[in-house]
C-alpha cells in the first residue's frame, strides 16, 4: 500500500536494537521507509548508517527535513511534536 503525501511527512516509530546497523533513507524514494532499499542508485544520495547504544523505540524522519537525522525533530510541523525521536507532547 502506498503512503499518502501527508503520511510521508509523518515520522515512523521503529524498534531499534543495540549492536545492529541501520541504513536510513536520505533520498525519499525507498519503498521501505524509513530504511534504505537501494532506490537511490544512480543519484547523488547515499543512505545514512546508524546504530543505537541500547534497545529502544524511536521515531525516524520521513520528510527528510530533520536537523537530527535519522530522528524526527518535528520539522514536518505535523500534529505531534517530537524531539530527538521522542514523543514530547500532543498539540
């Protein structure tokens, strides 16, 4: 199922595991948002490799406007505010 334009701006909550490497999509073309599926091939975009220091839930950016990649920082100006990937309050 394809995500609507509005859904594509909202962060996606994921479970991240300590010790695993993740590759966050920077091009916005992936079918596996927020993770890279190689759709950037042939473009100037490269995925962002990241890991976490402990198992945790996080909200990863899908609008690609975050100043704290790969974590949502609320740059999408949606209905929910996030800082460093953590839900801080509902508007």
